[in-house]
C-alpha cells in the first residue's frame, strides 16, 4: 500500500512539474512574442517617420519634438526611483514651407485614434490639406501609443491623462512658436481621437476655438458590451484600468464623453458618424448626441447613412470622403480663418493631392 501511495505521489509530482514547465514555456513564448511585437512597432515607426518627409517634404517642414504631460495615474511602485515624474512623449509638428514668421497662423491639434496606435502617414492627405490651407499642425504620440517600446505602451490611460498629453502638446506649441495665434486653435480627431477631442473641449473649454469629432468613441460601457474578450482585455490589463466594466462601471463612465456632456460649454462643435461603422457602433454616437441635447447644449451633427468605408468613410481618398471633408473644413475655417481655405472639391484636390 505504501509503495502504491509513493508511486501515486511521484506521478502527481511529475505531472505537476511537467504542467509547471509547460506554463513556464508558454509564458516565456508569450513574453518573447510581446517583446518582438514592440521591436517591430519601433522599426515600423522609424520607417514611417522617413515617409512623412517623403510625402510632405514638398510643402511642409516636418519635425518631431520631445515633451511631457502629467505623471502616470497609476504607479506600480509609488516609492520607486522616478515615480511621480512627468510622462515624456513625442509629438509631430508640421509647418507650411511658405510660413512667414512675421504673421500669425492658426494651430490645428490632431490626436490620432486606436486603443494602442500611433500617428502615421495614414493621415498624409489630411495633413497636406491642413498645411496647404495655412495651418500649423501638432499631433501628439500620447501615453499608450505604439512604436516607443513596452514602457510607453503600458502607460496607457484611455479617456484619462492622455487627454492632458494632447493638451500639453497644444500648450507646447503656443509657448515655443510666437507666430501662432492663441485665439485661433482648433482640435479635430476621429474615433479614439474623437474622444480625446471631446474631452479636451469638455475639460479646457476656453483653450479651443472650434472642434470636430469624427466617429468618436463615446460610451465605453456600451462598447464593453458589444466587443469581444480580447478587446475588453486591453482595458482590464493590470497596468491599465485593471477591472472590467462589470466590476467598476463608474470608472468606464468617467472615461466616456456621452456620460460627461454636462461639462461641455460653448466651443463650436461638429460631430459626424456613419450607420455602417464597423468599429464605433452608431449607437455610441447617438447616445452622445442625445446626452448633449438633454443637457441643452448647442452643437452641429450629421448621421451619415451607410456611406462606403464604414469607420473610415470621411478619411479616405474617394470623392465622397473629400466632399465630406470640405464640410469639416468649412466648419473649422469659419472660426480659424486660414489664409487659403478649402471651399469646394477642386480646392481639396489642389491642397491635398499633387495632381
């Protein structure tokens, strides 16, 4: 009996050891895969940085500068060396080549989208359109952006202090370039960038002249309901929110524009959404619109009906997308008054495209 018991224990220990080793191997492989992905993201970022000069060098001076925003909202070890220091990040700057430093120019703040993403040459034609109109553009690679390693990636604070990073990029521009007009500052963004746009004008209503939010992420509570586990895991990671919407619904409400519309003041605001959006469901933006109306806020909006392109419907290079961007620029230009405003399809073709 003792021999049988001993043998059973040895088999159990052997199985446990094998299971533990398997877990260790799987954990190691996962870590190596994550590290490789961050290295590939950095390589891709370096290549895309070169592409900015290739695609805009004929009309713009392209720069990239290092700045900082608030300290992390969550410190793993609040007593560690460097804990509480400001979060450092890069921002892209675009200046018209014919810029006259004796004049005053409007500034456009352009936050990128994506849960973990970055500002890439995906925005080439939009930046060309802005620069050719006479805008100076700043695009922050706020905390959580990809292409800067695991450390920056894990500083993500979706709907949180990333908003202040973008605000800091705006302040940096006004502090360092005397030819920018502090009374002509616009902000525009799509998707996650739309959420950041909304929160910037909610939290800093006196700092922006006008705003545009395209297909903005508006309700994280609803979003957690219609997305899958892999998406929810991005928010539930221990370095991020660390809880599900089920466990802490108030935290997700705090990060959702639709639940914070009472903060909106009077910044001229245009909102666009599309009924066939395959990323930000139209129900999110409808909630935002209804909340703004319920709070008696003044704003403009348009719900497009199944325009081809879905989530990217007005950022593409199609004729329809360009026609919609003309509407966006007319809204922004009414208040920012660039030297060469876009008024029609011919103007946008000339400004954004070489032929």
